């Protein structure tokens, strides 16, 4: 049975029932791609689809916003009869109220007026596009098989057809730079995306990218580099009110296994580490703006952001002291706080005497 993926949602728990269709519909192999490793399966069994959906539904609590999601390949490029059968099968679960909608992932060059017309006839809510980069040099070096213009056109067409657009992009691809990644994120936002996924590049065995790495033509990112570059991209999305629903590949034994991963930042808690780094950068900026670097401070933080601000095993607090000689005397969770607010210790203690806040 495939796993049920939990994703962030502002209103309620959201879960996808993923149906993986590895390599079905993909016209070529991108240098980074090994769908058997990425999805954890090497083939698609049509006869197992209904069983997978039923098993997943049996584990999902009532009141959960649930979608059937076709991932792992280019859904709109698969055999037309199979695509229609999958849409009709998923559509019946929407009709009887057991799931809310359908989502699917595909390539930008497999979005056409005909395809969008077909999708409009079913309860498809979300179309995820594997954009990876909006830079033509990066697309060429990764053998994507389409241009940045094709990606932009596909994004506009999906949004104009009334679907929610999710833009998927990658960090650390061949020929990519931090500047190109920031530009890609900004374009995804400007093209109307309602959400995004960020995937730092992992080198799988039996891929052209692994061969390039072995020949010295490609240098994979370290976990530290991936954290920094992904945190900067994450900031672009958040500044534009585009939620990031996934950072890094879904954790599973298939993905972290040494037999599958040759190199790169395939950390099981990469998403959490990136969020920690994002909040660390916010702290540094706020402390700098207020002239408090190197001082002893008390941090006032929104209660919901306490753990991310502190960081995994207090990594942000220790990093702050180690790198800037700024000592965090206390961290205060405040429901009314909208951002990180550092105040010099003596001034802050006066405020604390007059209020009731969660202190750490």
C-alpha cells in the first residue's frame, strides 16, 4: 500500500492519496530522474488502483480534506484511455463524497487546450507542473526537453482554465545558481501559483547525473548548502503568499537507502532544517536592523513559531551565539506577536513582569 501524504493547510488537515505512475507518459529521462527510486515503485498496476484508494481511505479520519493525487510521471502524457479511466475512477470517489477532488502532476509541455478541456470534464482541482527551473541553460543541461517559454505558457494556461497551479522547482541542478533559483521562484509566484514544492537535487544511482558526478562534471549540494539556498527560495514564496507544501522528497526507506542514493542532501528531516534556517535568517535580519547583534536579548516570537525559531536541538540559538556572540536569555511565546521581536534583556524583563506569556 502506498503511503498517505499529509500536507500543510491553512484551514484543515489535508491528505493526498498518492497513486504513482512512474515514467508513464515521460518522453525522456531527465539527468536527475530515476522514478523507481523517487516513487519507490518501478511499475504501475491498473488493477491495484481501487484497492490502494480503499486502503488509504480506511486510515483517514472523518472531516479530512482528501484528494486522490496522480504523481510520479507525466499524467497528461500517458495513454489516453488509461488517463480517462483513472479520472473516471477518481471522479466516482468525488461524486460519492469520499474525497473532495483530484490533483495530478505533469510536464509543462504536456499541457494543451485539448488536455485542459478533458480535465475540465472531471473534478480536477489542482494541476502540479514539474517546472524545475525557469532558466533555459539549466533546462538544457538537465535534458528537460522543453523551454522556459513552454513552462510559462503552461502555467498561464492552467490558471486561465480555472485550475489551482502548484509549481515544483529544484535546487542545485546543473548550471543552476542561487540567483537563478530565486528568479524561478519569483516567476512561479507571478504566474499565479497557489502553492509550491521545493526539491533540493538528490543524486540517485543509475542516472546521467550520477555519471556526471563521477566524471567531476557535477558537484552535488551539501545539506548545509541546500538549507541555505532553499531557505532563500522559501522566503520568496512566503513573501508572495504562496505556501510551500513540500520541501524535499517524501521520507521513506526507499529514498534514504544507501542502495538508491549516491550523493546530495537527502536528509530525512530536510524540510524541518530548511524551516529552521529560514527563521534563523529572519532573526539575524531583525537583530541587525535593531542594532542588537552581540547583545543579550529576549526574543518575543509568535507561539506557533516557537519550535522553528529555536531550531532542532536549539540549533538556531547556539548558532546565533557561536557566529554573532548574541546571547538569547529567554524566548517568549506571544499569541499577539506577528514576527520575531528581539528586545535587550533589561528592557524586556520589565515587559514580562506586566504580562502572561509562554517562556522558554
